[in-house]
C-alpha cells in the first residue's frame, strides 16, 4: 500500500458521516479514541479486538493542541500519528479530533460501538468514561471494553528510550505546509542584499586552552599550564557576523569601552564588511567572558563587565542610529549588559519604522531581564529557561507555557529554543495552518553549544524577511544552530555549510 493509499483513510468528520451513513446502518461501526503517540502492541491488540466486533473501524486520535499530560508531548505530531494508524490494515478510517474529548464526535458520528481499553473499567469506571457512556446511551450505542491482558504505556516507552523520528517529523511538517527542500534552498539564495541593523551588547568570548598539571596539596585548587588563547567577537557582534556571512548588508550599533578589546572587535567586524557604529563609553570596559579549558573540560569562567544602564546621551545616539534607517529588519540582541532595560526598550522600539521586521532575542536567564519587555515584535527567540523566568512558571509543561508567553508577548512568531530537543514555534493560526509545530535538533556531534542561539536568530531573521514563513525560518534557523554547535568557538555560519547539511537531511528523509 502506498503513502497515498494511507492518506485516503484520513477523513474529516463530515466525510466520515457521509461514508458510514446514519443509524440504523446495514454495516456496523465501532470507534476507538486515544493519543496513539507511539503505536505499540497494546494498541494493535485493542484495535484488532474492536474490529472483530463491527464491520467498520474508525480510529480517532487527539490532536496535538489538546495533549497536555506530559512534558514535550506529543512526541509524534498528529499527521504522523494519523499515518501510523492508517497504515494498519485493520483500521478503515482515521480522524484527527480537534476537540479536547471525543464527546462531540461521538454525538456527531453516532458509531454503534465505542471501544475502550480494559484499564478504563478495572477498579471502577472513570468519570470521563461515564460521560462517553451517556452520549452512546442517548442514541442507542454501546461501549465495549477490550481485554486487558497486556497493557503498554507510550509515555514510559518515550521516556526510557525515545525513537529517533526527526526525519519523519520534518517530512510531515514540510508536506503539511507545502514546503520543499528546493524552497529552503531558494530561501538561502534570497538572503543576499537584505539590509539588517543589529543593535546590542558586544561580548568578547575568550577561550584559554590549558593543560592540567595537577592540584595544589594544601588547597583544593587546580593547577593549569597556559597553552594558548583564542578570542571571538560574540554577543550581538556575532549575530551581525552570522547575518553578514549569510549575505546580508549589516549595520551594527553597540557600546564599547575605550580599550584594546574595542580595537579587536572593530577590526574583526570591519574585516567582515560590517558597517559598525561604535559608541565609546569611557566609564566601562568592553565586556569580556573568558573560559579556561583543559582536556576538553571548561574549568572556570571569568567575566569582565559593567552592567550599569547606558547614559541618556548614549541612548539618544542609539535612537538616532535607527530612526531613519532604510533597512528590512532590525534585531535587538540583548545580553543585558547595559543597552536594554525596561526604560530604554520602549524608547528604542518607538524609533523603528512601522514597515521594518522587528526581531528580539534576550539572553538574560542568568541576570535580571525579561523577554516580555520586547512586546509587539515580529519574532522573538528565547530559550525555555528564559521563558519560564519571564512568566515566573517552573511547573507548566512546555507547550502551554510557550502559548502563554506567545500571547503575553503579543508577537507574531515565537521560536522557543529547547536545547537538544530542538525548537517549538508558535504563530497565529489560520484555516490553513496550525498554531504551533516542532523541529527536532539537527546536531550530529555536539562540540560547543555557545552561540547556537545567535546562529538561529540570524538565519530565522533573514528567512522571515524574505519568505515570511515561520516554518522556513524555523528549519533554516535550526540548521544554522546545529552547525554552530558542531564547531569550537563562536564562528559565523556560512550558507554553503547550511546547504550541505540541508542536502544531507534531504537524503536521510528520502531514505526514511
């Protein structure tokens, strides 16, 4: 049976009612309902038993939006879960239920039987099952409990050893959005010449490589031998470098101290062809974060910084630098080292043109700051910790928490970074597209996760500026983040490398 044959089993409830007809029927109908996150032997036995009791078996599954029983669930998106059920010969039709419970569809379709697993009967009938039984009773239907000799838990299987379904999940997402790999490649080509102004905190990331020579006998102190030091322009500066390397025309406004690190940053960025607008503050140093590495382990991190808010004269210079910009996008890259705070953000945002793409990333989880200070932006890209910090919410599962952040931020697109679990994106739903989707991580070999969020921010920004597609932005941003993770240091990601990884992912999908 081909994939298109499976799809013919996927029906809307209106199509199903037309196909099965009204009661009384010449052919009996039984319906099963569940999450079916991983179709396991318990599900198969349940479905086979149900099919033995009627002529037609309808498998109904809960849509992604109403699954809240565990974190990072569902593991398998609804399109793939539906295809898994449709691939079973015993199943005649599959329906994705957009409601939180099957009650409405039971009343609408009026199956002759509704099959429940024995666990819903053992030890007393659950109140929700009683509600379902009342619906069946109202039109003369009947609930059947299938035998409970073998019970499996999808949640347990996922937690113990989640299968790698990243290729299948990406394929399902792209198919549902009518996006091809050629579309992704065309998006990459369209970045050239896009005008972007980055405003934000510069950080010099210094990697000091050492050899561990031992410990000091009298104190619990490591002894390290200095080998070499490598410096990288980081923070908002590397966002500018990512954008420039991807093909954009980039202007960068930042605040620097009057020191040697300032000269290093300016030489580095101007060498990349970035137009730098440095505002020199003689009262603070250029921010530097130094990590000491021995044997591949990060032994110690030392920061040199001053997080005082910028003065009024610097704020005015920044406001003037963006007030009359003829750019396609403005990125506020906030590391909470002086430029951005609750007072300056509205003033800076108020100077942006209405037609410019407004993007913000606030990496502030370890300091005082809040991504919700950036309200009404087109794109924000916090990580989970930053989102929970902003909402004061450590308990909610990820998806409801992300939805709350999306609503309170009043943004058009939220890309929530989930580390090795990939990303979760929220957007305004329409009749054609759903409110949220996930993209798994593309990292093949993790070397250094520093700067992954900056790469995602940059490629997602250019994608939104050129395609207005949150799906393309999420995929290309995730690929760029993966590439940043696979190399030591904070280096800009090149589009040719993104293209190579895209080609590799496409081959994996074709194989899958």
